[in-house]
């Protein structure tokens, strides 16, 4: 039976949405295609007309999750700047809902083991996020993109640590300490400022 294009596109999007949440909540390796297709309301045989392999599904769903994250970051930056973005990222709500949260914090160890094409796609989308943040870094910074990279490294590592000890007082302390550290990176230090040109 052949389906009209709109229905096929809707099914493909549903597979990607389910997969993106499953991968982030359960992990890539632990998320089987049968479970993803069942949750999407489709049969196993309906998978391959949409994706040639699970690796392709991983690549596209991670890319889509990062695109959504980029839109969310844009909204938060417009509403409250970097400080608000840090607070929301390192919130208990984000920690407790990995399936709907940051793909990087949920999947980095597994993404590192994915094929080179997937890692390249991830790097391209991650760099887009970094440049969004870099555009908001104080112009006094010598290397705004470097500052943004440091902020992301701090945020992602903090969230991963807090989830590893979730349910304990230590988890909350990690979130708070990470927020302080990330915000400190945004404060320009004297040796980070661009050198002033000397009069000739």
C-alpha cells in the first residue's frame, strides 16, 4: 500500500521524536528499534522506508534535538540573557527529565562511539550552539568563542555529575556549584581583555 507524502513525512517525524526522547532517557544502545517503532504507533517493517539504518536515525534525531535546543537557547537569551540560560540548564527540572533535555549531557559518551559522519553532524550543530552563546559574551573578552566553549563544558559536565548522584543532597550542591563556576567564566579578567593599541 502506498501512502501520500504528508502521511509518510508525519510518520518519519514521529519516529524521530520518539527516538530522540528514548535515546536521551535510555541511551542509544539500550533503545531498540522495535520499542521505538511501537511507541511511535508503527510496525517494525515501517522503519526502513524512512531510514536505512539505526545509525542514520541516531544521526538525524540528535541533529533535530540540537536544532530544537538552539531555538530554546535563542528564546531564553532574548528573555533573560546568559545568567537565566545557565540557571535553567542547571535546574532540578532539567536534571530530572533527561528525555526532554540536552542531548549532549545525555548522550556524549555514546556519540563519541558513533560513526564519523554522526560525530561530524553533532560537532556542526554543537558549534552552532557555542556561537549563539559566544555572541552574548561581553565584548571585553579576548576569545568569546573560547569562553562559550568553557561555559558549555562546565554546564554539560555539571549536569552529568548531578544525574550520576541524583536523589542526594550532593546532586543539588553540584548544580549550584556548576552555576557559580559557569557564571564566573563570563566575568572578564584583565588578562582576557583584548590588548589596547598603543599610539604610534
